[in-house]
């Protein structure tokens, strides 16, 4: 037999033995895993199913904290009853049913040391011992805490915040949430009772700008329904930085109640604020109230340099301001330009809106009154008669008189331009063209000029036109054509 065949046979035999063990072990029914907390209680259930012809003689519970190190903690015999041989469990363990078919036990006053494997083992005949194993996991809620550590501003990396999850089981995890540039590290320390303490530190280079910034620590652990959150504010200490506010370059003679304010940025808060003058003592018209310096009345004595000094536990800082006294107050500078520009712009916008609304209403009114452009093409004009007929039409007396009168009124010099020139038909040969182009004669019947004309001028003799020449010119105009009369001479 070859080595390869031997190896295969061994593997098959091992698999058969394991499968048979699994079949037999299925008859001892237990829970795979249970959890509990310190000072709590736990029920460990065990049951032998489908015993058939197998005879149950005894059942035992064994505790295994370390692999291979087993100790009997409870034994039940149908004749001799229950027994609890391990002193560590005396008074804390008992059978809940007290029978071979259901030898479940209850353990009270649990501690972290009770975590481990609990084996329910049956002594049977003729198959021998059969067992099932339950793992007890002890859960310990950690004691969480977090704090911001006060540090001084500097150029070296230091721990600025610390977060801790102490004596937890299983081990907790810690994370940080912040916009501050830095890094963190974790350490885990096992405790004697099986719990674990986790510590995390956040490190950074502290500057005054980071003082008061937020940083958040989050602790996650199995016993917590949600992460435990700690919102912290960094504490960075630094010496004062001083500024003087309130001076407007307008300290004129006689001005009252001029104020200077000494502002300091420091952590911890300043403990002392002092006002002095560079020339010595403060002027008599000056009054000091902590960080405020009040000048009751400006005069020549306040034309000096004021010094403000601020101290805290880390150091001190000074700031100087040189005041200049002038004779007359500076003119006030108004910023009415932008306001006036805004008003003008608003008025223009309102005018545009009003004009648009007016045009809209006017157009709408014209449309309603029918004054709008025609919505259809008008028919072509129809010829009502020839121009000759219109010229031969007799005129009434009033019209004739009106046409022969001179245009004495200047307002009558204007005439309507809306009406077009008359279209005439030169079909009638019996009628000649109107004398003077149809324009009424401005001379009266006596042949005398009007009063406003000079009497010294001699008019050329009047020669009537030859009738034949008139008829010949009429014959040159085609039928249906029209002509425009000569302009009226006024």
C-alpha cells in the first residue's frame, strides 16, 4: 500500500469519527453562548434528547476558565441528589429542575472571573459520556470619561485632550472628531478581573488661535446602545496681547468725555490693567476706570503718549498711543453720496415702471375703443366718377364766395394733409383746365392789387390762353391718368 493511499484512509477514518461524535453530541442540547453583567445572574440550560435505550446515570456541570483546566461545580445523581463541590460557586449555583432529563442550573452574583466555558456532561450506559458546551461572556460597561488638558502656547507637540474607557468588557474603541490638526494614540491595559481599560490622547502644537476650539471624543462598546460622546473645548494659555481703541484723531480743544479703552487678549484673564503717561503722571483732566481712560476735558495737558499695561499669570504686555490735540474739530464727513444715488436709482425705476403701466393702459384703452390697427385688409377704393365730372360739378354760391376771397387769416394758410390729391379723368374735351391751377384769384374784379401790395409796380398785360393749345395738352394725357395741381401761391 502506498503512502498516498494510507493518508487517504486516515483522513476518511478521522472524518467518520468526527461525524459520529457530532451525531452523538447533538443529543445534549445547550445554548452556544450567553452573556451577563457583573453582579447579575445567568441560566445555563441543558437537556438530553432522544435517550431511547440509553440509560442516564448522572449529570455534571464543569467550569473551564482556561483551556484544559476543568472544575466540577454541580453534580446531580437520581439517587444521591445534588452536589456542589467547588467552593467558589457554593451558595451561588443551584439546579432549576433537579432531574436527569433537564439539569439546568442558575448562577447568581456573577463576577468577571466567572467568564469561561461551562460543560454539561452526561454519564450514560452503554454509550459512555456525552456533553455540550456553553460559553459565558461577561460584559462590563466601561466607565467613560474625557477632559481637556490646559496647555501653554508653544512650538512643541503636547497632549491637549484625554479620553478613557475604564474596566470594560469587551474592549472599547475610542475615536476623535475635530477640525484641529493633530494626532492621537491609544493604549489598552488588561485588568485583573478580565476587563480592559482603554486610554486615548490627542496631541497637537498649541497656539492662541486654538483656544476654545471644539474637539469631540466618541467611545463605542458592546454594552452601549449608542456611542458615548464628550464635547470638549481646548484650553490654550498665553500671555496678553494689548490694543488701545477709541481714539478718532479728533481731540480738539474743549472736547469733553473722550475715551480710550485698553483691550487685551489673554488666557487666563488679565489680573491687572494699568494706565500711565510716557511723560510721567497722568494729566489732571484724566480719570481711569480699570481698562477705560476718560478725558473729562481736552486741553494741552493731554497732548501726550498714553501707555496701557496688562498682566496675567503668564506675563505682561504694553501698548502706547500718542494723542494730538488740535484747535478746531475736524469737519464731519457724511456718506450721503451712496444714499442719494440709491434714491435717484429708485426714482428712475419707479418712473420706468409708471411709464410702462401708462403705456399698457393706453394701448388697452385704444384696443377697447377700436382705435387700434385694422385687423383685416380694407377693400380697394372704388371709382365714383371722373375728374372731369368733379370739375364740372356746379358749386353753390357759398362755396364760390369762399374760394374767391383772399386768405387774409394766417391760420387758414394751413391745410389738412391727411386727404390725398384728387384723381381726375380728363375725358371731357369740352372743359379746359382751371385757370391758375384751380387756385382762387387774389386780385379783385377791378384789377387792383390788395392794399398791402405796392401800387408802383406795373403788371404785364393779361393774355388769355389759346383754346387750341389747351385742348392739345389735354389730349396728351392718357385716359385714366391723374395729375397733381400746381402748388398754391399764397
